[in-house]
C-alpha cells in the first residue's frame, strides 16, 4: 500500500481522501517479544563485531519513545551469550529501569546459551538453583505461560513429561482473554538445515497439550530469523533475534549470521493474535504525510496520471 491507495476522485475529478470504515478488531493486549539478546561481558563484542548491549539499548529507547501501550516485555531466551553472571547483571541494569519508567513488567525466559543458576541469581535475584524455570504471569485477564525448553549442556530443546503435565494443568481452566505460551526452541521447522538439528524435540507431545486449549499463539526464538507455522492448531511465531539475523537464502550446508536485528510486537485479539516483526533502530523516512499533505500529493498524482494518459493517446 502507498499513500495514493487511499485516494478517490470526486464527481468533479478532484482527488479526495477515501478512508473506508475498518472492520478490524481492537487488540485487547499488546506484548513486546525480545529474543536472543546474547549480552556479553563489559568491553566485549559478540563475534568481535556486535555490541549487543548497545543494540538492546536501541530497542528499549525505541519502545520508550513509542506511544504504544505495552502490557509486558517478554524476553525469550539466549539472554546472555555464555551464561555469564556479569552479562545477566548488565542486562537487568539496562532493561529494568526502562521498564519501570514505562510501567511495564519484564518476563525472562531461558535459552540454550543461558545457565539456570547464574540466570536466577543475576536476573531474578533468587537462589541459583538448577531446576527448569517455568511460570505463569497474568497481564490483567491474559495469561502468559513461560516454559524452560532448555536441556543443560545441549543446544536443542526438550520439554519433560512433568513440564507438559504442568502445562496441561495450567491450561485446563481457560483464561478470560486467552493464553500466550512462550518458550525458546521452535516446535516448527526452519528453512536453515542446521537449525533443524536444534529444534524442540518431539513437538507432537506439545501439540497434544495445545490442541483445543485457549492458547492464541506460541512465541519462540532461537533461530535468529522470523518465521511462522502451526502446531496443534495454534499459530507459532519464531521471533527474529535482536543480536543478529541468520541468512535464510544462503547455501543449504552453511549457517551465516548477518549484522542487524529485530524484535516482535504481539497484538492479542478476542479471536486470536498477530505477531509483527520490528526492525531495530532508525530508518530513512520515505514519507510521513498529514491529511493536507496527502491531499496535495493526490492532486499531483492525478495530474501526472492525466498527462501520462494524454501522452499515450
């Protein structure tokens, strides 16, 4: 869509704005998903190129400057690049003051690069135990369930029988506004062959729990590229990473990381949810028009179109 798509022509041939009534519902909740931040120790760069701390700071600045009403900041794993306690403290000291100013809660989830003990101590300020970090958080009447899909020492994902049983018990009672489920490892295939060796194991077991539930969307990360699928009749969103993105049209036998990241806006509606990827940082503005600007643009567009038609005759 371009601005000229919003134009119509009056009986006198004058361009006018045409804004049809929208039938789209209004979101009940908006969440921000930030995944794969890969924060490192002070003074370090990821792969000697990326200041992941600065990238995350740019995301938070973009969000704080936005008029968007956000229900929660959801960080879905690989928060520290190597499970380093200093990296977790850096992350917490960066994220939580911004979230406090915005009045938004922060939810943290485990990824395969994270370590449960330092994660708990550095981010949560609790005893550094090593059991899976699974929990439920309510955003008004919306239930957000965060599952720890990590398997210590492995890069692939796994949900135990106990975890799936706990999830089934949680979902047995529907939430008024439905449920958003978050975990790190995607339960759907990737276009990158190497990623497909590191997905959630036995996704059909999770599908059986999701089928018929009130889960509106499953949010994951891990793959460093944005994609979507379905599991158990529920939409699955694989979020792009903030740290860097993966090349998805390269050779099948290679995995290539590219500078540049993104995060996700998730809008929850009465009948479902929509995930939208958001590039990080400023972009060159192509157009930014007021209604008066658009009307003037319409007149110029119509005049040019008339000249082109006349010249073709």
